[in-house]
């Protein structure tokens, strides 16, 4: 497994170069206070993600996946342990680390262009680097929809807008928290392929949380399985299939069976 993981990182580096960030999660523990008592959520989670990798987190609902993403984003600090990007400790949010949530959270009074430009505006760059908005819209297939408003968009187009808003900041690490969870099944399948294309073209590192086993295996080079809360890493599935992947590939079916075995659901598959 260690050799397979190393080979996956090597293949990713060859394909993507080193544009994406390296992420190191080292012995991270976290808890919340509930009624004056600590509620453990993460238990000594350690994970190394190489530059340009796409890694998915799978685990039971409420096990702490989204909490881990918030720590990586710098929105919260761990109770113990360290998180580092390119060997620098994460101490807060940074525009090189961008989160895309399940809900696109678009401002309804702003156009598509206005929503995408938010990050640049916050950093005082909207006038000097407005071309980046055009590039991001082109990248997600929304060129020509600059002046549309959120209520005029389909679910898939709204999520593309959210992705463009993230990509306009030229992130080295894209943090994806169930980004396709609210889409209908056909749109979700199409967006999975588009997400892979974006990742391949842009070269960022991606950390994805999903509850969909097939989505995780279709997208990621590695799938990390977490236990019930307090979560620790139970298993790691390496998927060395090349891109583009085909959903009917027998190897994907084999990997899916491995995942369900680790989740205790193999008897039904």
C-alpha cells in the first residue's frame, strides 16, 4: 500500500507538475465543547497529500470530515497536532486555499461576473486583474453568462459559478465540501467529469469530501476512509486508473467492493 501510494503521488506529479500545494496533516486531534463537556471529533489524523493530487475523504455522516476541511482551510484551529501547506503551518485562511461548499452561496443581487469577482474585490485586485474573471468563466464553461443573475441559472451553472469564484483566486489547494451534493443525478455525473477536467488543466491540489463512493473513486487518486467519531483513518484505497476514467471499468467495481468491505457493507454488494 505504501508503494502504491508513493507511485500515485509520483504519477500525479508527472502529470500535473508542482503547481499545487503539498498538504501535511500530522497527528491532528479536535474536539468541541458540548454542554460543558469535550466532544472528541478527530483522533490523531495524519495524512500527506502531494502537489497536484486529488484525494477524497469518505466516512460515516457526522464523523468529522467537514471539520477536517475547516481545519485545512484555516477556519478553525486543531485542539492538537499540526497542519502545514508547503511546510508552513496553517494559522488562518489564505487565498491560496479556497473552499467550495455544497451550497453555491451566490449573492442573488450580483451577476455571475459580480459573484466570481468577489475574491479579487476583497483583495483590491478587481481593476488590475479583471481578466482573471474572464479566464475563470471560460474555464468552467460560463463565458457569455457574465450578466446573468443566480435565479436565472440551473443548479449545475450555479455550482460552476461557485467553482469559478474559487478558481479566480488561482488556488494551490482547492477544498471541496460535497460540492455536487445538491445536484440532480445526471447533472452531478456531468459535473464530476468537468471537475476532473478543471483539475487536470489547472494543476491545483484538491481535497474532496463526499458521501458518494462511486464519485470518490471516479474522481480521486486516493480515497481515505474514516471511522465513526472520533474519526481516525481506517483505510486508504489507491486508484491508479488513468484519466479519463470510464464508470463501467471492472477495476472501479473491484475498488468499490474494497470500500464497501471496509465500511462493513460488502454483504449487499
